[in-house]
DNA sequence: CGCGAAAACTTAACATGTTAATCATCCGCC
DNA sequence: GGCGGATGATTAACATGTTAAGTTTTCGCG
């Protein structure tokens, strides 16, 4: 069996593994990724049915909650990096869902606001979205869900100080 | 002030919002995303220093834990979609970090295994990765971290049944 | 004033996520 | 033994993540 030989060669390389590594299933990033994907799988069809991606929806929601907002501040609130935001804003503006002006006092700053058309779209999407959220809370347990959110926020908080090497000396 | 007019127009559109929407900060997908990003921000520099992306690292780790594995099974274990995996495998193979054969009994199936070079790379990256993980556990609390992982797994489990419309009739 | 550094975006370039379409192979079945 | 559906994997096309570089405008300051 030529196949047994190949297997032997592979195993030889594998036997050099003296590096202990946690099992994959215990990886925290993996657990967070899987949980988030399980949640998003519930929401995506509804968004998609209205021609929206998850990120576009985040932006519209953020804009709907304020009168107007600057690009950088929106990036912070919607948790998007500048380049992604720039592209998405270009598209949303072309679709007439948002409007943009230039700050008269500082022409570097762009000021964004949602349009009436954008508000109308939100009104169409929100009910389904709320229903899905209620369903998740119901299946998982509202109390438990609140506890989970609290723990997630604490995790984020406990890691916030350490900017991972580069800005380690910010404090 | 012509600006006051624009503001008035924006507010008019906003006043049509009879759609109650949870505040952004209470969004579960957002909380998961933020937590995951906070965690990954710790790991990314170390991976990047060795020329690896997060996904490439997931693949190498998964391959290191087995003798060999098929592409579809690897996608499931590393939690990657087929197309992403295909591209990454092409690159990893070109870099000599993995090897691929074709299943003799079913020529549709590709069989993957890590190379000696790949194992060596893992040995270089793993210590730093483990140290970072220990640091996170230390700052957040090992007990709490375990509890969080359990809750995440339960969330995933409680949403697993509902395949979001399409495959709702699988059971 | 005017020069240089910093700030706010934007563009560029490459990697991945996501869905649909395509390709090759296998398998059941007539 | 060959046709048709199912399966494994890749490719295509578009959107976003991620880092670096470029552009425009401000601002400090001599």
C-alpha cells in the first residue's frame, strides 16, 4: 500500500509536535465567532430581503438615532473601520438612503444624516428584526441573555487597556 | 443661518420615527463583535509577526491536531466557508506549509495534511499565543472565562435548530 | 504670513465573508 | 453501461476587514 507510506510520512512530521496547544474547541475567539454567526444567521435573511447587509443596517440604525453625525464618530458607534465606512457611505448615498454635507467650520469633516427614504426602509425592516431578537431572548432566556451581555462588556473592558504592543504606553 | 434650515429638514424626517428600536449598545451581535475584536486585537500582532492571518492560523492548528483531513471536514472544524478555505489552502500550499493529495477512492475529495515546515511555524507561534491567552484569562478571571465560554456554547446550541427559514424542515 | 505636523477622510491593495454558479466525480437505477 | 441527480470542491462576483499610503484642510508657531 503506497498509501500507508504517505500516512507514515505525515505522522512522522506530526510526531515532532512537542508544542502543546489548547484544543480548538476551547478557543475563545472561536467561541465568540461561532456564537455571533449563530445569531447573525437568524437576522441575515430578513436584512437581505430588504437589500441590506449587516453593516449597512448598523449604519442606518446609528443614523436614525441622531440628528446628524460626523464620519469618524459614526465609525466609532457602528464599529466599522474608516475604509469600510467610506465605501458603504458612498453606496448608501447613491441609493438615496442617507445625505451628507460638509462641516462649514471644518471642511475636512463630513456630516451625515439619514434621509426620509432611509427612515422608511428602517420602518420596514425593524419589526422583523425586533421579532427575531425577541425569539432569541425567548429561546435562550431573557435573564441569561442579559447576563451574557454583561459578561461580554466586561471582557471587552478588561482588555481595553492593553492596546496590544503599539499603544501600550497610552496610559 | 442656512444651516438651521438643513437641520430642521433632517429633524422633520427623523420625527417620522414611530419605529421603536433597541439602542445600539444593546445589540447582541454588536456585543459579540466588540468582544471578539477586543480579544483578537491581542492575538493579531503575534500572528502578523509570523506572516499569518487569523484564518490561516486556524487552519494550521486544525491540521496539526490530526493526521489528515478532508477539505469539507476542515471547513467545518475551522469554521470557514468553502470559498474562503479554497483560497487559503491554495496560498498555504504554495508556501509549503501544507500538503494535499487526492483521495484514491473518491477523486472528488481532497485530503490535507500539515508539512514539517508548517509544524515548525506552529512551534514558533504557539508559545506567544498561549501566553496571550493566559494573560486574558488572568485579567478577566479564569473562572469567569470558563463560564462565558459555556454560555456562548449554550447560545449557539439554542439557536442551532432554527436554520433561519430555508432549512427549517430539516428535522 | 507661511511652513510643517496633525487630523479627517479617502483610496489602494490584498485577504476574507457570502452567495451563486460551475466543474468534476460518484452513485443509484433503469 | 449510461443517464440524471447528488456530492465535493473550486471559481466568480461583490461586500467588508485590515493595513498602508495619499489628499485635503486645520492648526500651532516661529
